[in-house]
C-alpha cells in the first residue's frame, strides 16, 4: 500500500542523523532571529490559544491553487499572476511561524521538520519564478513552474501532516491523559514546601503539586507544549515555568502566561484528608480525555 511505503520513507527520514548538523546550524541562526518573548509568543500562537502556523498555511496554498485553476481553465492571466504574488507574500509569515515551531523540536521531529521546510522553500522559489515569468508575459512557463511548485507543496504538506498527526508536533501533549475520577492518594502533605514544585503520580498520570500562599494546587505535570516535566521548573509570582522552553502557566487555573505553549495546563481537584493529599479530575465532557484508554 502507498501508506506503508510513505511510512517507510518518513521512518528513514526520522532516523537520518546526517540532518542533525545542518539542523543545528539553522536552529542557531533562527534562534537569533526569533528570540523568546513577545515575538516568539505571537509566532507560536500563544495569544489565540492554538498554533498560528496551521492557520496561515491556508492563505498561500489557497492562492497558489486558485492560480493553477485559472491556468488550467484559461482564466484571467492577470488574476492568476496576482494570486501567485499573494501566495508568495503570505508564505513569508507562514514560513516564519513554522520556523518558530520547529525550533522547539528535536531528534526525529526536527529532521522531518527540516525536510518539510526545505520542500516548502523549494516551492516558494518555484512560485517566485512563476510570478516573474508571468510578469514578462510568459504565462505557459509561469503555469509550468506553478505546477512544479504545487508538487513540492503537496509533498511538504504530507510531511506537515505527518509532523502533526503522527508525531504530535503542535498537539496538546495532555490531550489523551486524564486524572482519575475518584479521589486518589498521591502523597503526604508534610512533604510539600511552599512554592517548591513536586512531581507525583495519580493512577499513572503525572501530577504537579504546589503549595502557593497556603493554597494547594494540582496541575498536569506534563507541559502541554512539548511534554516537559513541569516539576523540574521554577515557581514564582504564582506561575510555574517550563524547564525546557520557558512557557509559564498560572498555578491558579493553568492558563498560559507566556509561550511558546498555546494550551493551558489541565487542573485537578485537590484535598487533604488526615495529612494525605488526594486528587481527582474535574467534571469535563471530553470523551478522548475521559475514555479509560487515554492514560
């Protein structure tokens, strides 16, 4: 089957360590261009609560596909040129947000991401050539370059889908975790110190316990961004900071205070009974998170 062949290709790509050296060099460059902070948060999609890159890709792809439709149907040549130009311009912020997401990947995900980006940059180069050809009145050449660009975009899109749906890049890493429905013992209250994060488990689910200003709080210990253990981070100003990429989450409600994370940390109910800390999940209607197979 085609899918089996494609999976073999991506598996080999994930294991190609020769891509690590160029990846590291590119990451060092992009790290200077996309510093952590407000710019990085916007590029990540932190203000809107979801990754921004998948939203932006619709504009260049839609513009380029529409131009090819006009080419194939003999539609307005000027409109086709403008659509290609629009796609080229929209590809710039799209590439920027994609590069920002890629910076926080590693190993197989980073290797596939590099291939994904390379194909997209190849496509952009072809579409720029298409626009220049159309500007000179050479529509047939422009259409041919656009068709080649569409092929590169298709291949890049498949790898992008693999990154999201097979490797989980950009997906809330707690999506299929759930706290136990019944009160579950996770440790002694006496073991907890003020503003010192503690990692425990409730029925196999990692939980972050923190006592802040006399109030005991329980959150998912796995960062929603890339799965880092939050109990290894620092607590200050009512927030916990991810030890891997610096995302900050409010202890009171799990909300994101600083990216690159976009999704809040799930919260658990917590109580103390005879000196023992117990947690359970809050009532929620999400089937995938509450299904018993979702540990």
